[in-house]
C-alpha cells in the first residue's frame, strides 16, 4: 500500500493498474523506502533505473546515489555534497530534545530536595552523634512519608530515562555515517547511595552558605572552589568496640563515655588495661631463672616451703614393709596458718633408703591440690609424659641403699599447690630370661618366699617453691563491686581485674589438652564462696570478656566441686 506523498520525480495521475492513491513514492522516517505503482507499467529494462533514480532523489535529495548492501542502505555522496548522509536538522532537533530531558531531570531532583518530606526528614535526624550511611538508611526506612516521596521521584526518573534512551538510539542511527559525531548528554542516574551521601553533605559540609561533598571514608569535606569554609563540626562516632558509647554533651566532637573494655582518654576511647594484680595476688618471685635452677640443683633450703607431713601408713625415718601401697601428703593448711599467702611448687625431693640386697624398686605417683579441698580435687602429675620432667635419682654415700629422688619443675612447669599427695608402691626388679633385660613384678605376684623383699624407709620429703602475697579481702571487694559498684565504671574495672586474675591463675594449669579451672578452686577454697556464687562470677566474667576487643575465651576442665 502506497501512502500519499507529493514527493517524486514524476507527476502521476491515477491509472487503472495503480493503487487508489495519487502518488507512487513513499519515504519512511528511517529511510526505508517502499515503492509500488508506476514502476510496474514501465518496460522491464527501465524499472531498475527508475527505482534507483527515485530512491536517490528521495533518500539522498539528489546529493548522492542510494546504495543498499548487506542489509544496510546509505547514500554514496557526490563530490559537491560530502555530508549528504547527515540529516543535520533532525540531529539538531534530537540534541535539543536531550537537553530538555536533562533540564527536566535536574528539576525533578531539585523538587525532591525542596519537598516538605525531605526537609522534615532532615529536621528529624539526630545531631548529637555521627550518622554513617547505614544509620541514615535505617532512619530512611523508618520514615514512610519520605519513602513514598522518594519512590515518586524514582518512577518519574525511570520514565524520563527511557525517553532519553529512545532519543539517543535514534540519534545514533541518524549520525552513523556523519563525519562529526553528535553531542550526546545522558542524565546521570542517582541511586539511593547518592542521596545518602547527599544527606551527609547537608549535615556536615553545609556551613557559611556553601554546600560541599562529604567523604565517609576520610571524614572530610570537599568544598566548592577548594575552600574550607563549608566544613561543619563532625560529631563523635557512636557504636561498638572503640567507638564512643555517647558523645560529650559540651563538645559533640569528643567521646563522653565508652563501651565495656575501653576507657575515656582525652576524648577518645582506648582499650582498658587491667591494673597490676600484685595488690590481690602475687605470681612471680625475685629469683632469676639461672638462680632458681642453681638453688634447685643444690636443693637449697632458701627455696624450701615448709609443709606438714601427714600419713597413716608410715612414719619418716622408720622402716616399713613396702609390699602394700603407702599414702602420704605434705600440706600447708594455709587457711589456718597462712591465709595471706598462696604457694608455688618448683620441685619435690625424697630421700628413700632400702635394706641391703633388696630387689624392690620404688614407684611414686604424685597428685597436687592447688588451693585445698578434698583429694578428688587434685590433679595427677604426668611424670615423664609429653615432655614433662622425670624423677632424677642420685646415689648417696651411705651404708644403706639410699637415693635422692628429685623432681624439678622449674619456671616452665611451676604451678600452685596447697597439698601434695604422694602414693608409694613397690615393684620387684628381676632379670629377664635373656639376662639383658629387667622384668618388674608386683610384690604379691612374687611367690618365692625365700626371696628377700627387704624394707624401706623415707628419711625426708621436701617441697621447693615460694610463697606469694594473697589478699582475699581485696578480691572479695572486687566481687562485691559486680553487684554494688562504687562509682560509674568501677564495675567494669572490677571485672577487668578479675579477668586478669582468672587468666593468670589458669595459665599456671598443668599440661594437657585443656586448662584446668584453677580460678574456681581459688574462689571455692581460699575465699570460701559457695558453688552458686562461683558459677555466677564465672558467668559474669565470660559475658564481660565477650564484649572486649580481640579476646578469645577458652574452655577449661572442672577440677573443684
């Protein structure tokens, strides 16, 4: 079907074999030419030339030859018309259309900023602490009126952007074969992040009638013309960890209070460090490692801790039948005699004598009770296991078979002790079938009555170590502040001190996959706290420790009931 147009190389009237319209040539806006009518009455040898001439006249305005190739058509311009492929008037009209779209775009954004919803939202924002983009976004989602106004802006912008895209697409099509490319300015899309930063700029970079751009990363403003006059006062940052708990009321740029585990220092929150625990409990001695090692080798009495020997099975310096297990202990009874001291064990020494020609071999098992309580609240010394020290035996120059049995722990394996439980049993040493190896029997398994088992005696037992300052009343005062703090912040300070004491006490736990909970034993037996009080204190410390920065809590094995 040929649509009516007066453009054409020939003036044609109606013919019986033509369509009902009076023209024969049609030009679409995209230069897609449809011809129907006159060419069908021309002789065949003229039809192609006629169509070629007609297309060149319409599409190229007789300034070039119309050519189609590979699904694309263009004008091959004549030497007098090198820009015949560029419809300048159409391109200019579309460029002006893009400018009007950009102006409308800017007007929509300005209307949004000047809207009552935007102004009311800005007015409601808190000014007493710094608002990061996450906080602003949260407050944004809480304001339904502001949200609806922003959605209205988004919908308008989407329609405008689609219109701009269509215009640009047409502009590219028209200017495809132009020597000079058209001026295309697409409006810049503004996401919610742009508006979040814009709101921050209004809050913190809007002084002296100048509006700058705020950078959350550097907490600085970029002002117009590189001035600094747009900078406003930046409030302190409120949050977890090293951020402020609140800003100072008299100076919003500084912290007024801090989170748990931090202390206020010159307007900043810095990690709180526990004061020295020496006022509550001591851990170290004045002896250097080499001095201590020398004194232990010499079993010097200056590092002997005088303990009370107790045994129902034997007496010191008395011979006894070693066929059955003997139990003995060394205890300090600190709560009764030394309530202001705790004690560290560095080594243990026994002098054991046997009758001549005795085939007995002493076997010692040692349990340590750190702060008192029953024997079940003791831990077993893993002698000669996992790099733990072994007993050293030294022959004494005496008529009898006497040996010094020494177990040296030193600084590496030292630990708290209140009572040392020693179990002595004996085994019989005999030569193996090949004569090159030793076989051990329990005394009751040895059935030869003619064999001399002999007797045994222990001349002395010594515990080496040192005693340290301990103030149970001061620690009770710390615990009291958990419920009744003296001043603001004293509860956190008390928790921090107790955490330091707990960790230093448990650090002296014996070797093993998990540390023993020695701190609970200290509370239970040296401070005489009930089980429920110990559980409450441990729970409070664990909760407080979880709030501290860069801390890793550890699991412990229960020792004391």
